[in-house]
C-alpha cells in the first residue's frame, strides 16, 4: 500500500490519506527534479531578514533589489514544468490509474519521497483554487 511506513502498516482516515498522498506526490513530482538544481547554490546574506538589503548587479551594471529580480528564466521554467508534468503523469499512471499494484514503485516512493514529508506542514484545502470567489458553490 502506498501509505505505510516500513515498520508496520498504518491505517489512515480518508483526510489523513489524502494529506499524505498529496505530500508524497509533491515530494516525488515537484521537489525531486529540476527544482533541486534551482534550489542549490549560494544564498545571499541578509541582515534585515527580508533581503531588502541585498542587490544583484547585472551585466549592464544595473543594481536590482533582490526582491525585484526574477529568480528563474523562461527556459528554466519550461524545464521545471515539463519535468513536473512528466513526473505527475508517471506518478498517476503508476498509482491511481494503474490496473495493478506497483510494489516496486511504492517502495521507491517510500525511500525517495515519504521520508522527506514527515516534517512538512499538513496541506490546507484551498476553496478558491482555480475558481474565482464569485463562482464558488455554497
């Protein structure tokens, strides 16, 4: 089963199962991929805590406040999103839309993603997700 730990099988309520599945999917499909490459590197030092004291100097000599720079270019965004879509497609094909249990994939998820998510906050339900407030059904 996808939602278990290595010591014992755990029983989850539907809400807990949905929460754990969302976190494992996020770790496997978003976090583990090109985002890791974008995440690595040198983090600038800030003394204010909000990076308002950090500036980037570009090749034309312009000083750009850290909070105003784009930290990802169009090619990087395309690479990131292509990888995310491919991982989600594969994840769904090997879990929810699979006609058979894929034990090897589930074990790989446990090793590669589930351990990361233990300290993550619980997901929040976003009532307005992709739907303007006025279109919400009460």
